[in-house]
C-alpha cells in the first residue's frame, strides 16, 4: 500500500474507532436526554393515565424527564406512523392498545407495518372490558338481554366508540356466539356513549372497565358481564360472559410499549427492565387495580409473539363480522 493510501486508510480507521467509542459511550450513558412516550389517544383516557404513571416511575429510576405526547386520530394510526418513522435512538416510545393488532385487517392501506416497523418492549397490562346496560333497559342479566334480543331481532341497539376497535369487535364476537342481531350506533368517545346509555338512547355497550366502573358504582349503568376469562378484581361480583353460558369466551385488551424498529437491543432491554420494576411497585399495582388493569411485564419476545397472534386472530374476527375496509 502506497504512502498516501496508507494515510487515508489509517485516518479512516481512526475515524471509525472514534465513532464506535462515541456510540459506545452514548449507549452506556443512556438515557442522557428526555424520553417521550407517544400516546395515540387524547389526554385523560386510560392509555394516557397509564403513560403518565409509567413516566413518573421511569423518571425517578432513569434520571431523565419522561414526557407524554398525545397524538390522537385515525384509530391510533397517526401516532403509530409518527413513531414508526422516528429515530431508533431509544428516546421515542409508543404506548398503545391491541387496536395496533387490528389495524392491518381493518384499513385498506397503512403508512407503517405494525410488525416490521416496531420493536416490542413489553406488554404492560391486560385489561378486561365490561358489557353494560342502560338502567332504563329491562334486562338485568346477560341471559335476559339475549332473550329480548332474540325476541326482537334487529330492534336492540348497542353503542360503540369506533368501527373495528376492541370494543366493537368484542360485541361482534358476542353477537356471533349468541346468534343475535343487535344494531350498532357509533359514538365519538366514551363520554357521549355513557350519556346515551344513561338516557336509554342505546340499550347496551361494551366499554372499558376503567371508565364505566364509576357509573356502575353510582347506579347510573348496569354491569352485565366482564368480557375476560376471569372476573375482574376491581369488580369481583360481576360474572364473566364465559360463566353465563359461553364457555371459552374471552376478550381482553392489552396496553404495550414499542420502540421504532432497529432500536438497540440493550436499550430495549433496559426499558423493559425498568417497566417490570415499576409494575412490582405496590403503589403502581394499587393504581392499576383502580381501573381494572392487571400488570404483565412480558419480555420483548413474548410481547412480539402476542402481537403476531392477535393480528391473525383479529383478521378472522373482522372477516367474520363482515366489516368493510376503512380508508
């Protein structure tokens, strides 16, 4: 190798070694700047509340501010696309629900790949949903509700806060299992849906346990069933759908954390460990219990497997319910 070529080679090698040293130092110093948790729903909801709870725990243990950034819209797809195209440097997290697993079968085109564009970190919690009825509706049990539905096909209405979301699909699963015809009425959010239920404008709905529990406790809504495989610790007196004549019926919702794809494995592992530690905090467990959520803290591999299985499961549910593709 000639003298000039050798100098260029050594200069390039020195530059590469310096870059590696800088990157290594940055990885060891992680985090050295604020971390964002992007939430695909407005402030004040269950996902936002969980993000702020986790953010406070992470901030205390990781020594950097954790900021919650709400990017609602398009069933969570606006936030998902934003995170999918963010730098994979460990400073942008995505906290979302299993609606992320529904999007591929619900939308005709997505600006991201729900698997390839994300690095699973952990399933944070599992949450049960609640089948509720208006206090003005005569049915006081799931059995009575189904008897009325069979006697009046297509006459009962159920409220839903979005086409193809876990609440809508859970109701469609129940309709299929029970072989009843109940019409959907769309609402823009939990608040208007709950008000419509209380006024008797719709008879029933599947809703998040967290948002419905205060109304049930106050006698403003009637709980007919929990949708999960087991009774909720937050509402132990409410039976499951499975208990009431539908063995094996189970529909739960999860909330989980993702990084953009190609985020370094050591950073993913670090954050997963921080979340697991937070979920063992008695104060965090107590807070989660208040809104019917059970801590999970799975490994990245376990959570990735759940995501893929749910994508396949929801694709069948969407197909069976004949839900048209959304733009």
